[in-house]
């Protein structure tokens, strides 16, 4: 037995081998538990076990093949051997268990790493757990879960034993280099060069492994030093274990001796996750870290805080947006604590540091925003600005009094118009200057806030109200005129706004004369009629006590038939007849329109089906080769596109954007929109025109349903029961037809035949005809407005139960007039109307009919 001490080999004991008399020599000795295993060479090879204490040699296995390697896996304590390419495990009973088969070799370079087995064979094949990962390996090393190997093409690769993934980019090495040694606890890897010299490298995965160990041990300063030394992204310090880092951030600040080390961390911060970490990036990482760092530094004791003060400045200036003003304020507060002889030294030092983060012009502007002209002069001097640029300005500002007016002048220099108005508002004698600033910089909204509690608030409201009135913002102008106390202008703006309710409420509150009140409402009604707001016009006429005929006429044009009936019944009989005539005319008009639109929907739907069938036939012909895309090239649109492209080629600008192409595209689009309005049979966009026409009829149905809510009860009130029943049944049949037709006109599942427009437009991409081989849908589909199915108003309760309870359906003649109608039920009929529809006032009213 031997021992190594002070670089000398010392014999500590000897053991005589028992049972090895015939053995010529032993090879491949390996520890196996507390004993040794080896290959015994005599007449034939044997694998033997040597008791380390007694020296007794026992045979584990008699080998009929040449053994080239034996080894013990530390993890499982299993004994392996290799002979003639067969890797086998030797059991306790001496039985062999086949593990793997490798190319036969005279020797193998085998290493065990945890539960993994790595083998380098004769022909440069490297196996991990008996699976080859490379066939050009010259040398390899294992460190923990990492495997490094060099290749025949002079590359060094680093892979993970667990995932087999490459952990870093491969790097070139010198021809003939071999890996010699590596450590599991440091970053170094030793290589032997062809000339025999040894060199040390630091692969990134080794460096990252060590850094993570340091972070786990909360040795943040040491981790930062390693990152700085090996140029590792310092975001890793935060991203590896963000929650732990946040809770121990104070330890980093307290343990750091060099503030520049933390400054490097701050400068490297970004909102992305480090490439060496797999965790989710922290939300708003930069601002959170910089804010915490600044607070930690500012909470230190005075001496330590001064030493680490640049860290707080870096943190404030790294945040987004940069907190330059706060940094300058802190500089001023801390330098004021120093004696006069040291104050300028620290001020220059810290301002010089701020200059690394902030541009010169922005820094000077931020210094001005502190309103400290002495600090501003120091900032300008530290920024190496020309004194001729800033000294005259600062000297002029120093002469300005009072202080608020000086701050206003500073804000004007900086271009901070709101701040300038804020300071100018505190100088009463400068009101005219404030008005000029408000008008020049459009600060009306800011002025309302700034002058809210001042004596000039009404003047600001008047100033802004005049601007809003000039822009026809009548209601907003009325609000501000009211705040300014201008009652007449409030009424004028409300009149121009055409808001009847607000004007009436305000006029009654101001107690204006009755004649003026009526005159204004009459003018408002005329304007409302001109803009088509008949309901509001009727309300204005009613309040102005206009003739009943005018009021009823307005209600009728607004389709407020119940209000028209109520209004007429409050007047003489001839007015009742006038409204009844209007009701009969409108009902008969709806009946006529229903007949016509029913026929048109039916005709358009049949024609649309025919157009789609023709399109389907043409698609089939193109698919079968009967027609081709060339048959469509003579279409006018293609010639238009060609001419447009020639114009583009002549007039393309340097930037690559052609105005001519834009103009041609707009003109082409307008041409297509005009063609979509043509129902001419055989037109290119006939199916689009048919869809648009049918959609317009569906919209008309919705409008009629909304009108019938008022029209049908009004007809009942004037005893036109047969006419009302005929209208209800006719519209109901039209609605039923429209609902049943819609899935066929606008199917939910589209086929190529259902797409509107000509085939060349359907299958063109960038003016190139592209027809799919299977004849299916185009590769690109433009969703045109006519492809969107219209909605039918089926939620509105418009049908009267008076007619819905009849035993037999109502029949109509060719003009849509019913032949017979059963008698109405004798029980009263109630319907609810919105407050603005019955008499123009009050809430929902239940009007009985009998």
C-alpha cells in the first residue's frame, strides 16, 4: 500500500496476493467496493477480484475472448466489461448480461458521469448511454452534466448529457488540440496544444454553471464579477431567480464595495429574458429594479449613501421615462449638505456621471426645469457648452421678478406651455399676456383647470366659449357661457343646437317672454324640418302652439302616427279627417310597396340562382380544361390594369411609392362600384347588384316594421280595421318569405359559385389569374359588403293580437286589400308607447282602444 505526501510516494504497507501464482501480470485494475477487480493474464484471460486486505484472488469470470476494458459504474456499482465489441455486465454470480454492441477495438476510452456512460471508440465515435452522438471525436471530457469534445474538423462542442442538446456555439480550436482536464467547481478547461504547451479556456456553459451556483448562495457581488470577467449578460442575475433577487436586493447594495459594478448591472438591464435563463421575464423589469435600487441607496447611512450615490443616479436615469429632474433635484439636495469647498467637486462629479445617460440638450432643459439657475449653470459648464450660448440667457432670467414670472419665462424657453400658464396665472397683472398665451398655444382646456379656483375663471370660460361657438360646438359653448354668466348667449347656442328639451328647460328657467319663446321654437322647427328631424320639429311646433295641421303633418312625416292621432283629436273635426287621410294613404302605400317588393325579391332570387349556376358551369369548364385563364385576359378590367401598370413603370418615385398606382386603384374601384349598381342581365357584377338590391329590400322591411308599431294601432283608432289587418297580414307574409329566402341567398357555407363578381376578379392575385387545381375556393377572398347577410328585425313586437287571434287567415285581392276581416274582440286593446310618441310629454302611456 502507498500514500502520497508532500509530493513523495511513501509505502505504508504491503499485501501478498494469494492464488495468483500462475498469473503473469494484472491489468486494468479498478476499485470495486472495498476490493479491486482486474484482468489476470496467464494461459487465458480471467476477470478476478482482489481482496484489498487479505490479498486473496478469486475468479469472477473466465474469458474466452480478449478483454479490452473493465469498469465499475459508481452510481449503480455495476461491473462492466468489453470484449470483441460486446459490452456486457458481470453479475454477482459471474453471469454475463448483454448491454450493447460497439465496433470492435483494442481499447475504449470510457467515463462514467452520474447515471450516464460515455464511450469513445476506435473510429472516433462518441457514445452516450450506448447511443452515438458524433463520429468525429478526437478527445472528450465530462464535468457534471456537461460533455465537451473536440472533433476532426477542429471544433470544440459542448453538449448536455441529459438533453443531448448543444449548450453553446461551437468554437474553433487549433489543429491537433486535445482536451486534458476540467473541473466541476470552476470555469476552466485545460487543453494540450500540438506543440505540447497547455492552455486554459472558459466555455460559456461552465461559466454560467458557476454563476448560477454563486446566485444560489446569494453571492451577488461575486456573480457580477464573474459576469464582468467573462462578459456574460448581467440580466442573468435578475432573470435566474427574480423573486429571490428582489427580496435580497438590499444585500447586493450593502455588500458591494465598488459602485461601478452595480452601475454595469443597471446599464445592462433590459426587459428581455437572459439567454441563459428559462424563466418568465419579470413584468416591467427595468423600472422595478431601478426603482428598488434607488430606494435602497437613498436609505443608506449618510457616508455610505454618498459613496453609492452614483448608483441611485444611474437607476433614476435608466428608468423609462428617464427621471432626470428627480436626479438633478437629488444632486442639489445632497450637494447643499457639503461645505462650500467640496460642493462644486461633488456637483461636477455627479453631473458628469449624469451626462453619460442624458443628451446635452435634454440635460440642460431638465436643469432649467428645476428653476435653479446656479445648478443650470453648473450643468451647462459640465456639459462643455459654449458660455456665449447660456450665460446671456441665465443672466437675463436672473433679473426677472417676481419669482413666478421668472418661472414662466423659464418655461417659455423650455417650451413647456402648460407650465408657463400655470406660473403666469399666479401673476394677476399679467392677464393680457396669459390670454395671448392661451390663444397662441391653444391652451383653453388647460386654462379651465388652472384658473378653476381663481377670479379669472369666468373670463377663461367666456374665452373658450367663444372659440367653441365659432366651431359650431353649440352645446359645449352653452355650458361655458352659462359658467361665464352670459344668459342670452346660452339661449342662442341652445337654439343653434336644435335641442328642444334643453332650450325649453333653460327658457322657462330664465322666464323669457312668451312671444320670444314661440318665435324661437318656430325658427327651430323650420331648421329641424330642413334637416329631416320631423319628430323634434313636431315637438317644437306643439310647444310653440302652431296650427294643428302643421303639427300633425310633422308627426306623420316622422311616422309617429299615434301622436298625430292624439294631436288631431284635440282639435276640430276637419283636422281629424286630415290625419285619417294621411293614415289611409300611408297604409295603402305600404300595401302597394309590399306587392312590388315581394315580386322583386322573388325575381331577383331566381335570377341570382341562374347567375350562380352559369358561374358554376364556367368553373367546371376551367377545371376540365375546356376554358383557360387566357380566355379572360381580354376583359376591360385587365386592360385597365395593364395600362395602370405601364403608368406605374413610368412614374414610380425614388421612394418606391407611386402616386399613379394609387390613383389608378381608386379609379378602378369606383368603376367596380358603379358596375355593382347595374342590374343589367349578363353584367360582370350582376350577382353583386342582385345581392345589393335584395339587401336594400330587407332594410326596407326593417324600416316598415319599425313604422308599423305606430301605424297599426293608429289605424285601429280611426276604425280602419280591414285596412290595418290587410297591412299586418301582407307585411307578415313578406317577412316570412324574406326569412325563408335568406339562407339560400346568403348561404352559411360558401362555395365558389356563391362568391360575387367575375371569375377573373375572384381568382386573381395581384392581377395574375391563379386557378386552383381542384377548382375550389380562391387562395385569397375579399369580403365584399354584399356578401354580409342583412339582419331582419324579428325582436320588435309590431303585430296586433287583435288580428292574430282570427280563426282564418286574411286574404287580399290583387291590390293587397283584404276581402274580409272578422270582427274585433270586444275586450279593450292596450298598447304601450314611448313617452315622446303620445302627446309629446309624459312617460309610457297605455292608450285604450275599443
